[in-house]
């Protein structure tokens, strides 16, 4: 016979899950069953229909089992959100056993965690990712997860827990209140009793994984700690080691308050007493609603833009938020109390207060706002939107003006610095050039125009910022960092090392391999291969054919492209042959093709050889580690100079692999990098991780790019293939068997060179065949016209008998042939043939330009 039932409702992936706990006692044994019904909304019948069901039986135990709470959390093994249910069983001697169940898509339950306590969980229970169970007891914070399987406690005391969730790079964060710690005054005396009454409580933020206390004022001011009823954190981010937050909170004073970075932004008076929860809904109109539930069963919705109450409902049993009708946005499901019907989904409303509105034809008590109040709310909303739009336009204009001013200041600063290095006089722009009006009369021109032009033309074309060297294993790495002037570009760059010593039997030129590293203004280090821009040859042709249009629309496009930052050129050579000479000194020469531009047009192109400086090398410096690469651990990052990072990448072999998983997320890859490989993000370029594991793997650089939760690209920079095989062997040990690891082919220069030669040959064949077809068509048309003229002349000549008339006829025929010959030198082709030829040539040139660009960046 049935003793009693317990029911809990949860939304998951657009479905409504109904958990029912039934207890039965018969003569043989005691049985407790947990039923689950998956309900989905049917737009045809406008009702929730059952899709599937599941059952979990607990035999032989006591009947004192009940559901504590349920929620949707992420399983750390797969990274997929699953419904989880926390159950409680009361044992003898006031001992409580708790166990956590996970519901899979096959409606099978899995018990993933169990623990025992000598007290009953009552206060502030949270189910978080992991899954992790967090609660408060006797002003202490406790938590247990499937990773630890042990109940742990925090060192900080909490009077209440208002919010808890996981934040990137910080782990699980708990926001709560505690008794205020009264600060001391300068003389060591505590504050007065009146001040203690004001500082009665305060907000505190605790990071569980890092076990550290963070400031709570970036979420909410301490003054609200005694009146807050519930909190929802809408957005969290970390900028410059500080939290950037957006929080909505409900107070016991019937107020909904919005805070931005701990500062008050708006308040709304709520219509009912005793609020207990707040949820956030993103609707189909990209609007945001705050849904507040009350202990009495009343519910109200507040619009974020106007921050006014938009709708109210009464006698509500449960409020669910999810995409129930499959539109890609969220809706609200209101389940109403109905004592005459035991079905929980018999009376409901689905709405987003906009385009979506479905109900089960019920006569519920929906408390609509009066028409005058609705019109006033709409008017206030429009006013707020107009004000935001005007403020946004003003901000955009100010930012544009500020950016133009910043670019001008940077350009003038660079010119002044170049003049200072070259010991030349720098001339500031005149007031007329800056668009300013002088407050004094210009009595004399201190800087004639001719002199200014002469000085400007003598400005150096480039500036050597730094020359450095590093020793990595058996390789010597030399780097040269230069800055180009706005109207100059260096292409086909390579470095040469020339020894200064006079060795008669040895060539003074050292064999080396050159590479280029470019740092843009928006610094994204080591992303040369992944950030592919449009091929340069194609862009040059576009500027050449449409340069007049470009001058009108983008008059400085070329200069912006060519002046986007500094470039570091790196040369790598073997170290051991150089050590045979003991102490050596080398000159560093830079060879390049210099291109000079003016107003976006190419003015000059010639070969350039530049002496960058000298380096010295001896065995004592190498033994002391003077030029060694040194990347150290610093808290949660690897720190070092950019020269160290460039050196490691210059001597490493690059391999890329595509990892695809069909049934689980690729969370284990990031865990493998952090734990087994002991990798830490490089502070200067955090998307790359440096391996600090002792042994042959030390110094390997990883780049993990997760495109989707189930697909990603892993790039390795390692010193040899043996290290590569060790990394792959370790990675395959943690990936599920269903994962596929596919190597991505990195094209070598030899392969690209062959492809480029074939593409050029194809381009020449296309040009020859296209011009041949055009010439053939012109000749055929010209031949037909000539034959028609000759035929008419012969017919006319045979009919004449007089000799004079015959001679005149031949003269006319000669003039006609001369005219046709002149016309034959200026023949045109048809429009269809011209379009066909142009398309073929453009396709062939695009193919060759693309391969040339890939060869240039490889």
C-alpha cells in the first residue's frame, strides 16, 4: 500500500521533468521508488505530453527517504549538463545518509556520491558543477564533490549564502553575509557601539578552490547585507585583477535593486511581500525579464529596460524558465495550483510577455496592470531607449575623435623620436595643418616650406630597436627588432651572420635559417599561422586596377596596412661549430626588398642591406647561462621575456592535430595540460602554455584552440619527434576511446614551391589559350568580310567591257583592300568572349597568388 508521495519539478533542455517519490510497505519488504516523467510541449494540442519515463528503486531500506532538492549541473567527466537529485535517508541514532543521483538521457539513474552526517541539511543548500554539494551549518560552510568524495569545510564563517556559482579562472565562488569585522582606528581602539550597529553585517566572497577571501563590495554594498532576501549574479568578469559584475537583488523591503560593479543603478518597487527567489529570462525580442517569486505563491515580472513591473500572477505553484517551444530564446512556464486535479501540468501558461503566449484555457487569477499604467510604462520604456541611443551615439563620436587624436599623437611622437635619434631638428605641424586658429599674428615664417621638405625627406626609413641573442640547446638564436616608417615596407627579409675574424681556411659567412615574427597593435603573440589575412599579391592588383576609387574612399589605406607595428626577424644557426673558434664576434646584416609608398601607390622598390649591429660569443658566457632561456613559474602563469618565447618557437618543430569527440566534451584535454603535463599559460601570450614538467618534455609549448565543446585543434612546438610521440602517448591515455585525433598537414616550402610552379605554368597556358581564341575569332571575322568584298568586285568586273572602267574598278578594289587592312589592325572581340577570357585569367591568377601568399608566410 502507498504511504505518501513527494513531487519535484525541474526544467531541462526545453523539457519539464517531474520527479515523484513513492513509498510502499508490504509484508515482504519496504520499497521506495523514484519515478521521472519527461514532458514536452506539443504545439498542436497546446498541452504537455509525456515523451518517456524512468524508474529508480531502493529496496530493503527504510521508508524515511525524501528528496532534498534537484538542479541541473555539469558532470566533470564529460562536461555535459545533467539533472541531479539529492536524496536523504534518516538512519537510527539521528544519523542522516545523503546520496546524489544523476539522470542520463536514457532515463537511467546513476548514484555518483554518498556521505553521512550527524545533522540534517536545512540551510542554504546548493548543487553546483562537478557535481558539488554546498551547504551551511552552524555558520560554517561545507562542501563535497564527486572529485573529493570527502566532506570539507571552509575557514570562513557565513551567516547566510546568497549566491554560489563557478567563475572562469577562479572556480566556485560563494557570496554570502557574515558578522562584520570591526576595523580599528589609528590609536588601536575599536569603533564605538553606534558604529558597530551600523557595521552589524557585511558581504563576503570566498573562492573554494583557491581558499581565499575576496572583497564583496564589487558585488553589493555592505549596507544591504541585512535586508537582502535573494541575489542573482547576471554577469561576472575579471579585469585588472578586479571583478566586473552585474547583480540583481531582492530585499525584504519589497524592492528589486540592480547593481553594476557594486554601484546602485536602479530600483523597482515590488507588489507583494516576502520575496524568495529571482530568475532571469532572455525573450524573443532580446529583452531581459526578472521574474520574482514570493512565499505566498504570487509572481511578478520586471522589464530590465524600464525597470518597471510588467505583469503579475497569483496562486502560482512553480515557475520554470527554458526554451519550451524551440524558438532559440527563453520563455516562462507558470504552473498554477489546482486542488481538483492532481496533474501538475494541467493548468499552465507559457509566455515571454511579447510574441509568445500559450495557456491551457484556465481561469487563473492573472493580475493585469491598468491600461493607464501600461501606457505610462510603455512611454517610460521608449524614453529610456531613446536616451540610451543618444548616449551611445555621443560615446561613439567621442571615441572616434579620441582615436584620431591618438593616432596623430603617436605619428608625431614617432617622427620626433626618429629625428632625435638621427640628431635632426623636428618641426611641429603648423596651426593651419592642425585645423587651429593662431592667437598671434604670423609676422615671420621661421621654418620655410623648402627647408621642411628637405628635413622630411631625410627622415630615416627604419629604426633598429633591439638586437638580442639566446642559446637554446645546440642552437644560437639572433633576433633583430625594427620599426618601419609609415610609407615603407620590407619584404623578402633574411639575416646574415658574418664573422669579423680573418680565417683564411673558413668562410666568414655563417649558415643560418631566417624567420619573421610580427607584433600587431592588438598584441596576439605567436598567431602568425592561424591569423591569415588576404594574400598580398591579390591586394596589390586590386589597388592597381582601382586606385582612383580607393583614393576617394580610403585615401590612407596603404599607409595603415604598412605601419601596423614592429617586426622581429630571427635567425637560427648551429652553436657547436662556432664554439671551435672560442671567442668570436659576428656582424648581423639584414637583407630585404625595400618598397616605398606615397599616397598608397608604390613609388620605389630596390634591394637593401643593413648593418644591424654586432654580437659576441664565448664559452664562459654560455656556461654561466647569460644567454639561456628562462621561463619561470609565477603564481598561475609562466613569465619571461618575449625574446625567450621567440627563441623557443624558432628552434621548435610545429605539429597540429584535430581532436573530435562524438559523445563527450573535450574537457579532459585542458585538465591533461594543467595536471599531467604541468603546463601554465605564458603571461605575455596566455593562449599558449609552457610545459614545466621535468625531463625531455620540459620546454614544450602547447596551443589548445577549442572551436566547439566537441572539436578542437592542438598545436605543439617541440624540440624533436620523440617528444611529440611522448606527448601523444600521454594524451591518448586520458581521451575517451571514441575520440579521433587527426594530424593536420603542415605544407613545407618544397611542396608549395612545386605547386607555385605548376600554378604559374597553368596561368601562362590560360593566357596563351585565351589570347589565341580571341585572335582566331578576329581573323575569322576579318577573312569573311574580305572574301565578301572580293566576290562582289569580281562579279562587277566581269560585267564591264570597257578597259577604263576596268582600271577604275581595280583602283576601287585596291582602296577597299587598304581600308580593310587598316580596319584589321584595330579589331575588337565580342563582349561574351571578353568576359569569358577575363574570368579564366582571374581564376588562374587568384590560384597562383594564394599559393604565393602561403609560401610567403610558411
